[in-house]
């Protein structure tokens, strides 16, 4: 175990099992739409970066 002094009440699970649990939760809940930040306080460099991403077909 990585932490010899860590005491947890939860059972240790593998990343594969965690992936299965997350997939099941997403299936049960459905698609969750999180609104993006309005971007009113972006710096000029951030605006330039996002413009370049949009130019190559990306959607930030």
C-alpha cells in the first residue's frame, strides 16, 4: 500500500472497476450539459489561443 498510515473505511477498488462504476452512473443519469464560462474576463493571450484552436477546427 502506498500510504502505510492511511486508514480508510472504503474497500479498495481497481481502476477497471472504477471505470465500470462511472460508466454505469453516466448511463443511469444520462448526458449532463455543463454550461461554459462566458469568457468575459479572458486575457488577450487566452483569446488568441482559443482563436487558433477554433481555426484548426477545435471547439474549446
